[in-house]
C-alpha cells in the first residue's frame, strides 16, 4: 500500500486491472441474476413508468386514454374522500407506530430477564406474524362484532355485578372503527417488533450495566441512559419500517371493516384500490399512488436527517 501511494501510476494500473471487464469470469454471475433483473425491470420498473404515464391520463381500464396532464393531481385537492382517507391514514400512523414500538419494547424487556420458558413465550407472541392476515381479520370480525363472544362476555360481567355493561360497536361505529383496525394491526405486527428488540437487547454488553450499577444507577436510569441509547439504531429501523407499513395499510381495514362505516376507516391505499377497480378511474388511482410515494419518500428522508440527533451508533 505504501508503494502504491508513492507511485500513483502504478496504483491506477492496479485499480484498472481490478475493475476491468472479465467476460470469461463473470458471465455466469450475470446469468444467475438475470431472472431477478428481468423480473424487476418488467414488474417493478416498467410498471412504475407505466403508472406515471397513466396518472396523466383519463383512462377507465379499457378503451383509449385521454391525456389530461396534471388534472388528476389537481382533482385530489378537491376530493373529500381523498382528504378523509388521508386523515384516517395519519391516524393509523400516529397510533399504530408508537404503540407497536412501546409494546414490543416492553415485551422484549420482560423476556430478556431470563424467564423460564422464554422461547415458548417468544414463539406465542410471534405466531400472529406468520398467521394469514385474512384469517386473523375474520376472527377479529367475529370477536369484535356487536353479537360476538366479546360483547356477550361484557354483558355477562355486567349481569354478575348488577350493572348494565355493553361493548361499544367497534365495527359498526364511525367513532371506534379505526380503533378496531389498530387492534388488529397491533396483534399482527407486535411480535415482529418484539423479536427484533429482543435481539438488540441481547447485544447490549453486560459490562455497561455492571458499571452503571456500581455507579449507583437505578433500574430506570440504566434503562434510560444505557439500554435506550444503545438500541436506538434498532428503534430507528423499526420506526421507519412501521411508519411505511402504516402509510400502506390496506388488508386490515379492507377485510375487517371494508373501509366503513361511512368511510370512517378508509385508508389511502384502499382509496387507490377503490378508485382503480371499483370506479375504473385508473388515472386518479395512479395519481394517488404517486402522491403517496413522494409523501413517504420525503418523510423517510426527513427522518433520516433528524435521526442523527437521537440515534447513537457504536462507531460514534
């Protein structure tokens, strides 16, 4: 390395030899990645370009396309359903993401205490993650319905204590329908957060806890000043991942409430689906999809900028 640094020409020659094209050595590797490249090019990249073009047209899925420019994007500003779906999606983001992070961290802290049967509890909490979402949503519809077993259990408790008790209509009320979607999402995804946090907690050096204990730090102080900063990269990863997932929420409200009642639980992605395949407004649906893409992209860039203020990496 010292010789190379003293002879720039020799270093440049070595680099050219390192990165030059070697067809007889590399064609097998490109052959292996060719199916993935073709699949990405056709089903992702080409579809994105086509969607951008469709967003500039008035097209009903069949028939000719009429170029309308940015009219589909301007119409979103006057669409009350779009505003409602955007507000519902914002509600999902500000409720689901913090609750998932808090519940996942609390469960991970509990399972990280060396409890007996920790692997069994971890498996139980992770089971909803690998469970089919549609099946889970159907079970939730049966449980949370006005005539479901949960409502019967609440009524039975009320009769026992001599007070009339009733479960709110979580699926048929515009006030509670979004909370039903939140419950289903937490049941489905908290196990993943738990497992990721548990792996991060097990990577915190025990020496730091011992040093803090010797210095007289309480359990809360060790959690606040040792655990939370050291797992902050994991928190940032989960925060970004779950925020994007909350913005793209579709199956949960679609199966559980159909976006109702009165579109009170309609998500932005379900609005895209309805615009495209219920009302055959492909141009409008594509415009909403691109709006959502740029919104998520900008939000992610913004969070990536601000993470330097609270995320602590081991190399820093």
